C-alpha cells in the first residue's frame, strides 16, 4: 500500500528546469546520463559544477528540481526557490538538507539509498587491510580470516560489508533493531540485540548508523572501552556519531585500540600527532568516490526528480 505523505506543490507537465549543483562534480559519464534522463523527461538541465552555495542560490531561483551531493541545502536556498518541488540527494545520507525547511516550503526531499553501498563497503576493507598490514611498511601484519566483525546497522552498506567479510571467512554479527533476525540469519549473519554486546564481542566494528538526534555522539567512551584487546573501530558513516573527546581519551588510555575513518574528525590533527600508527582518516569523504557509484547515484537522482515532476513519485522521501 502506498505511503501517505503530506500535500506538496502541484505537479504539472510543462517544461521545467532541473538544477544539478555540486561542489564535487559528478563524473562526466554521470552528467551525460543525467542530461539524457532530464531531457527525455521533457525538461531542461541546469548545471553548476564546482560551485559555491551562492552559485546554487543564484541558479535555483526558477528551478523545479534540484540534485545535490554533499552540498548544503538550507532555509536560504529554499527561500530563493519559489518554484522548487523536489530535492534529491545523490547518496544515502541527507543530513546536509534541512528537512524541516523543505517541508515548510512544500518541497519533497529524497535520497538514493543503496546506490553507493558497494563502493563504501569496499572502502571499509581497503582501509582495514592497509591498517592490519601496517600500511605495507615491510613488517609482519595480520589476516582477516577467522576474525570477528560486528556491523553497527544492517542497511544497504552494512549488508555489502557483511557479504565481503564472509568472502574473507570472517565471523560476522550485526546489530539493527529495524532488521528481523531471520533476515540476518538468511545471510549467514549472527543477530546481536545489544550495542554493548556488539562492541564487546568483536575485534572489528564497522559503523554505518546515520547522524540524527538519537545517534550523535552515541559512540562514546563506554562503548569504546568494551572493545577487546587490539580492537578497531571503522567509521564509514558520519563523524557526528562519534564522541571525539571520548575517542581521544580512550586511545590515550588503551594503546591497543585503533580508529580508521572515511570522515576526518574535528580533532584529527591531535589524533594523528599522538596516535599516528593507530589512526587513519581519508583526506575527504571517499566512500562514494568511484566511477560506478557516481554514475549510479546520479542517474537514480535524475530518474527520481523526473518521476516526481511527472506523477509525484516519492518512494524514497525522507521529509514528512
């Protein structure tokens, strides 16, 4: 049965402008595909690449659709866009979009879940293998086979992490109150029902929770101190879910713990100075930075915008 959503701005079939505004551009192949989708839908594509927020504001004034990546879409943007009907974040996370303001302005916001999932999952293991092989410095490292991996949130990315981990012959468990035990068990994954048990019983924990009011700073000293000797926390989610002060304190107290992340913390310089051999951060968020993920997310976003303008498609709507 279709989900009931609030009433949004009237949809019509006239030619409308769809803006792609990205500080980090889509791959050229993705832009070509997005243009084809938009124009085949009978609309006009407006492209602002490597642009500032002001560039977005200037361009969005007469647009009905907006596609962004990690670019901030807030009240200032919505106020400047009286014709805007739909915003799609090309990716899973959408904390860069002010959902309350979108709803106040009658704008539907969607994400593109799953399109970047494999790319993020592969990066998890790229970072992890580099760590356990001592960044290939010529010294003896360790293997993943037979090791325990806990997955904190079993969504699209978490499932891909589990799939790859099983290929390494790891023992995999996962915590997700929104996923039934039988779903995990069918994937060969051990369900966990307590966040404390997840951190206590796994040498590696891969973090995939969203950043929201319930999760911000939720990965704290209490959880980190539960990790077994030689434990490693891998964060391919959002930096806001980590209590960074607690992280620094636990790394100071526990010289056996490691932290690697696809999201540089605010205290990165301090952590890298003190714990250089036990921490690693990508220079910018790299999880979705593959040609395949870039194209998948861009095309999904374009199709969702066009479908929404045509008939109100809102399957992946994230504001209410």
